C-alpha cells in the first residue's frame, strides 16, 4: 500500500526535475545517442537504431538536480522506505552505486536517479507522462515489497493530533489521518465529518520476507512507537486494542495489538516537528534498555500510562521512581529529596517534597479502598508522572547518567558544602567586624591629634 506523502514528494521532484531538464534541452542541450545493433547475427543485414543515453544525461546534471527545492523532501521520504536496497540492487556499474554504499541517504539518492531513468527512458525530451510516472512508482513499490506479496498492518492511536496528513517514520511505520490512508479497513474509517479528534492510524508496511512474522513485527513496532510517543510529549497516548493485518492483496483480518487504557490529554505534533519526531523515535529505538532498573522503571511507567484511572496508575509511578531513586530501599526515605534535587529549582524543592509526601498518603488511601480521586489529586498524580517521564527520557536520550540516586546525592552534598562555607564565611565576617570597626575608630582618633603643619614665609 502506497503512502500518500511519499507519492506526493516523488511527483513534486519528478515534475520539478522535468521542468529543469526540458528547459536545458530547449536551450540547445541534446541527449546523447548510442548506435545499437538489434536482431540476430546472420548473413542478413543488421538492424541498427539510436538509443538515447538518458542516464548519462541525467548524471551530468545530477548536482544541479540535487539543488532543487523538492529534492530534500523526496530524498527524506525515499530514505524511509523499507526494502529500499532491493530496489537499488547492485549491477556493478560503480559510480552512483558507490554512493549507495554510504548508508540510507546514499540509497535514497540512487533510487531517485533510477526513478528519473525509468520515467524518461528512451526519451530525447523530458515531457512528463502520467502513465509512465504511475508505472515507475508501482515498480518502486513492488520491488521494495510495498505491494503484491508484502504485508500491511493498521491500528489506531488515541490522544495524538498531527498537523500534516501523514508522518513517515523509519522501519516501515507511519502515522496518518484516516483521510490520508490510501487503503484502510472500513472499521477504522470515520463514519462522519472529521472534527480533528478522530483517532489517528498507525500503519506498518512489511516486505514479502516478513509475511510469516508480519503480525508479531507489526505488534512490536506499534508498541515501540507508543513508548516513544509517550516519552516525546505530555499527552498520555493510547493504542487501540484491535488492529488489522493484510497479507499481499488478501482480506483485512483483525488481530490483538496488546493496546490498553485510555488517553489523557492530547499530544500535538505541530507542522515542522516531523523531523524531530523521526529522530526521537529512532533514538529511543536504539537506546531503549532491555534490562536493568531503567528498563524496569520504563515498563512500570508504561503500565501506568495504560491504566484506566489515575488511582490505578499511582502505584506504578511510585514504584518506577523508587527503582530509579531508592535502589537501596525506602528505609532512608530519600525519594522525595532526590526527586526534588533532580527536577526542581532550589527555591521550589520544598513544594515538590510535599507533593511526593502527598502522593505517598494518597497511595495508602487507594490501598484502603479509595477509588475516586478529586481533580486536585488527579493533577498530583499527573505531575508525578511528568517528573518520572522527564527522568526516563533524559536517561534514555543520554542527557543524564543512569545512576540517578548518586547524581541526586552529589547535588545535595555540593549544596550542603556550599551552605556550610557560606555559614563559615558569615561567622568569620561577624568575628572580625569589631576589629575592623575598632581599627577605623583608631585611624580617626590618630588623625585628630596630628599637628598642623607650620607654614613659613618665603625668605625667613
């Protein structure tokens, strides 16, 4: 299934490239021709024809084409296509294939070159024909596993809004508004006018090699994206519990996505934030720990995000914070002070310590049977979740070291030493103040008895 943003980016590039190349031709440039022999080798006269060397012509102008306005967007879109290396291949021609060995960006650049070749093959002009564009895009889709024998899975995301129709992510993932999906099961399409609050679609596109494991891969990709979105912003994003899977051109079949809970708030991805979101999702996928206290705390945070109510989520958040900030146990009661040291300004730490104390008291009330929280109590739980999210995000992204308890203790110890030095300095100042005042008095007293100078008239 083809992505609309990908198709639009490629068509924009093809149209702009066609205008540039055709202007060059109209200015006097000519596509070189090669005399090619066709037919069997026999005693009969051979048939020769002229073959336009379109690829060489495009290659001579590739640096200029890479400077077109639409080039960067098209390259970024192609770079995210799973199975791109299957389209590019390697026919041993060096040159541009050397660029393909320089990673995903090189592959995307070569793929655009090949796409131009396919669209303008055997032409001596650069007039764009819609049927050739469609054929070239279908070939790109088929060779990368995006259609025919590939797999596609679609689920729903709740609590997210995007400013653009679709955002393509790495690994064959994208999130899209329902009206942007080329194909989707009827069960996921809005039945009335979209007011902007309808759930988004999360789309996974797999290659033919993934047909057997498509459901497991899609479920894992959905969960990985959900984790990244929950760490990206304040909105409590939820994944719909039912998704739909299609193999090749078969029917959509429902499957369980392992989603749960309901959203709280709204995460808004504004226009221009697409690259930031892509980079963040990629970073979380690479750096998310598989085991240890950070992994355990992150899993507990996600459990809290999936709860139906804030009362149920409170213990999950507190357990996660204890794993991060009280590894030695709660005998010292250091959680509140350490959290305040890491998450609050010095003048606001007392307020955060009181918040953690209130959270402990509220947890005891929930254990005793309290199920309905007041608006203020729900806000307290959300504030606690916000501090936990910030710590997890900073550790996974590498802004903080994993040893948060030691870091907090070091901050508190440094501040204690600073206060002790200030007290010591103020005590020394208080001790020497009388001496300074006495010295100043003595200087004034000595000055009062200094004899006035005798003035002698000249010549005497």
